[in-house]
C-alpha cells in the first residue's frame, strides 16, 4: 500500500495530496475541478475573469457533480476581489486560494467564515507573512509554473527555504507533470503538490481542442515569458499574438471594464485569454507550464490520477514519506 503524507488544510484531508491549480478565465471550471475532487484530490475553480454570478453557478455545479473538496482561486489583483471572496464564502466553498499579492483582510474573513485561506507565494519571506496573518497553507510556486509568475527562481531552489520558514502545510507547484516530480517535492518536505498544466490535457478540461493541440505540439523552445498588464511576467506558448506583443505591437483593448486594480493597458489580458480558450489561439495568450513538452496525451482525470499514483509508487518504493 502506497503511504503518502496526509495533507490537511483546515479540516479537509483529501485522499491524495494533489491539488489542481486554479486557472483563470474559464480554463478550470466545475467540470475539471469536480473530476479532480472526485478522483481524490482538491479541485479548484479559477474564478478570475468570471462575473460573480458565474462563479457562484460554477461552485454550485461542482457541488452537484461531487462530494469531494472544491476550492476557488481568486487573484488579488482583481478589482472585485473582496466581493468575489465574500460571494465564494457565501457559497460555502471549501477553501480559497489567492495569489499575486494578499491583504490581511482575507484571513480575517476566512476566520469569521471558518473557510481556510491558502496563499500562493514565491519566497520564504512571503510564506512567513502569510502564516503570520493566518494562512491555512501556502503554495510555493517556482518559475516553471504557467500563468503569472512571482519569481524567476526554480521551484526546487525555493522549496527548502519555505519548508524551513513555516509550520503550516506547504504545497509545491511549478513544472510538476508526473509522479517523479511529486515524489521529489514530497521528499523535500512538501505536504502536497499543486499542478495545472497536466490537467489542461484532460478530457474534463473545457478549453477548445485547438488550445489542447498547441499544448500537445509544444517543444521546450515554444514556451516563453511575456509581459502582462497585471504588472507581472507570465509563462505562455509562442504564437503570432505573442510575436506582436514582444515586438511592441499588441492590439490595444477595444473596450475596458476596469477589471484589474491596476492595469498597464498594454493589451487586455482577459480578452487574450478568452480568445485562446475558445479556439482563436493565434489571437490570444495560451498560458502554460514549462514542462508541457513532457505530456504526450489527453486523458481522463481518473487516468491521470492512476498514472501519477503508479509512477509515485515506483519512485517512492517502499519508503514512507512525511
Ligand atoms: C492556463 C493557466 C492559467 C492559470 N491561471 C491561474 C490563476 O488564475 N491563478 C493562479 O493563482 N494561478 C494560475 N495558474 C497557475 C497554476 O494554478 C499553477 O500553480 C501552475 O501552473 C503550476 O505549474 P504547472 O502548470 O507546471 O503544473 C495558471 C496556470 C495555467 C497553465
């Protein structure tokens, strides 16, 4: 029997210490999150880019599909951050993940509502601050991650210092696509892992087939870093939109709903992500993790879990971790 460390976030203990990272603008919706929760992990709805009512509907839909653990991910940079967090709490989501900064308030609201808050950090300093304010766990994300990045340092360089700095559970994220990566993180003291890119290439992820095809075709050279109007760099696949962006010719936003607290206005990140998700992959941004080239197939979430656990067993042998 494979002995894995127990990941405990608040009162929740998933069967497996595997979290599916939240992915904004409808990449991780109820269908993916529920499938992950049903397989024994923690499924996260990426709420950034959704209207509040849409997020509520996604949480309710996920609840219909599974009795497993469902969280939401809401980026701090979003103007409606506080209202979205409150709405997610009213929907009694199991936990809330937040990255790209945090305020002390969210931890207070989490305490009042009895809902664990998980902070996404990229340094020991931020992990300590999150623990001090009341985070239930931290996700330490290295530069290999997809989407917006908080560091240029690799995960396995940062992980030991974060592990050392805090007592709360630590989840390792960025570039983990198989059992070997999970095993390495657990052996270094992580209580669990978060992965996202692997789950995009699942049957349950609702992005367009063209988006998934770009992932499947990607070589290491196809992955690059782009500027985002959020003010952080992002990891994405090269395409003609990214060429335009990097040569200073990104299309100016046609309209603006003021969705971010601060926006450079260089281009509209929400439109760019929505374009690629719906199949206009040359007119948008395709966020991706650095190790996408290691994934060769689109599988059901259940089969992804079976493979990960099989590989993990092989990597861990009879050793007990944690
Ligand atoms: C398409 C995509 C969208 C993402 N959107 C978000 C997001 O909205 N909020 C967030 O905190 N992280 C986001 N991420 C980061 C993931 O949640 C995760 O931590 C990271 O990608 C882990 O690295 P991996 O993809 O190599 O597994 C996104 C990643 C991808 C690939």
